[in-house]
């Protein structure tokens, strides 16, 4: 699968109005927002939001994020005939009414894109990106000139913050701020860009034995002549949450060596939920295009349990 990024737009809590700083991987130190009404939750003060006020509900917050991301961009105008593949937070299928509400909210915000017959929505959290990427390849191979992949997520509601806090065994273990973001990437086929050598997702039932993820990565590593030069991992700093990554790395021989560079982008981005994989794809693209990286890189995504995913990339021209 080969893709060229022809346009992009985004907004993130870690660097409001400074999306290119996020892409560089050199985002400034996260300035945590003090939320006095929620001071009883220690980790609720550890947030990186684009505006300090909380939203009444996540759909309102999505609208703020999407509009802010696109307000200084001509992305919609330049791709108004392209399908939108939208990555959204994980919602269990048994909550079908909630799923419908979330999809309808995006349609209301983005009417210029969301009337296309090939639009799709992936309510799988960040790992849904890997399905979207495969579908983008299918559509481009079928003759579509452009495809847009988007993602949006936010913890900036009272309910969201309570859910964020509940992930951790105790408040003092929270080392990663709750954050938010919206990102859109327009893909096409051109003579230069990023090649996806492998791409897949699976569900993790047992964090100690993430067999599906281990198999996906082992198959990819087996096709490489040498260990990965670049390895990107989700990292929250909480041993329980990071268990899947730890056990995956331990189970695969030849994945990395002393020369491998490890990246943990969440440390500078905060927890951006469903946006994680799409943003990292764009960061990876930027690093290759700017000749910061050469060779093969591996992305391991455990940001949206129970779904996980992985992709292997390299540059082509």
C-alpha cells in the first residue's frame, strides 16, 4: 500500500494552534490546565485541552475541535468530492443508539464530506485507523483520486475525566495528561510518499498474552532483514496499562537491537484516544519526508484497548 499525503489539518490540546509543532515530534512541554471544580480528582488537573472550560458533552467538544482544526485550512474545498473514513472512540455494538448519535454528530459538522456514498465510520478507538487505511488503499486502487481519513476524540467532559481517572489504580500513578484532538489527512497516489508494508488490528482479551498482536508483529518482523531502526510505542507510565506493549516486545525476538530508536509520542501529546494512530501516521510521514528517518519503522498501538493495532512503514520515491 502506497500513499501520498497531499493535505492535512489538525488541532491538539498539547499545542493549540500549533499543529506543525506536534508533527515535528518536538512539541513544547505540556502546559497543564487547572480545573478548580475538579480539584478533588488529582489527575483531573492533569489535562491538556485546547480551551480550559469543560464541555457539557463530547459531541459539543468534537464540534469545537473539528471547526478549530479546519478553520484555517482549505482541506474541505480541495477534497469535497472525496470520501471520508472517520475514526471515532470505541463504542460497544450493544450501545447502537450511542453509535448512531456519534456518527450523526460528525455528519452534522462536516456536511461537505459526509454525503459521499463511500464514507465509513470506525468506532473502534485508535485501532480503527488500520481498517481505515486498508479501505483507503481499496478506494484509491479502484480509481478514487483522493480519500480523507479523519479522527476526533476528547476527554474534556466531566464524564470523560471520570472515565480517564478510573483507568488507573490510583490517582498518583497518572503521569500522562488527558488531552484531545482532531486530525484530517488527504491521501492520494503520487510518485513519492509512504509505503505501508504491513497493517493490522486485533482485540486483546488478556493483557499478559496479546497473541493476536504478537502474531501480527512477528509476521512483519520475519519479512525484515534486520531489527527495526525505529519503534513507536504507546506509553502511559502506568504498568497495568502498558502491559500489552511490554509483553508484546518480550515475546518477539529480533524486533529491536541496541541501535533501535524508541519513541513514545504520548509523553508529549497526552492521551488523545482515537486520534493516536492517525496522528502518528502523519508524524511518521513528516519524519520521512524531512529525511529525519531512513529505513523501516514500526508502530504499535495499544492506545484504545481492547483493540490494538500495528503498521510497518518505509519511504518510497
